[in-house]
C-alpha cells in the first residue's frame, strides 16, 4: 500500500508532467530488467518501448521477395476456379496429403524432414 501511495504521489501534476515521470520510472525498470535477465524471465510483465518491434517488421517486409514458386504455381492452377467459385478455396483438395489418423506433430515432423530432404 505504501508503494502505491509513493507512486501515486509521483504521478500528480499536469498530464505532460505525469507522462514524463512515468516514462522515467518505466525506463529505469526496463534498464534494470535488461541487466537482470533472471528477474525479467520470472516476472509476469515486460517493459518495452513503444514501437520497439517496428524496425524488425519493416526490415522483414523489405526483405520479403514474394511467394515461393510452389505457392505461385498453386495460385496459377486454381485462381480462375477460386475466382468463379470462392467457396472451393476452403475445399479439401489442398489437404490430399493430410492424414487425420496420424498425430499432427508427426505430420509436421514428416513435412519438415521432406522439406529438408528436398532442399538438400
């Protein structure tokens, strides 16, 4: 309770002053957590600056070279049909290799092995 009152007393004044003080507190907390990874890992919260992931998202977007050849081929093959009958997009023709009797994790593992084999 005492901590709550201290924090509340720091957050009086104009909205701009409160923002400035709270930003300062959060910045101190963020630096503390950067230095103490174990503490940060155990907490139920993260303290990150606004828009901290924007740079990485923009870089990934700039590096994106478009869909792979298999996706383009799939689109070329079925685009007209999907255009005229959109509900067929959700049909099961894409799931030909999917076996519901096999554990999904096993299917993912087999797909991974196949993809690494195909690209070896």
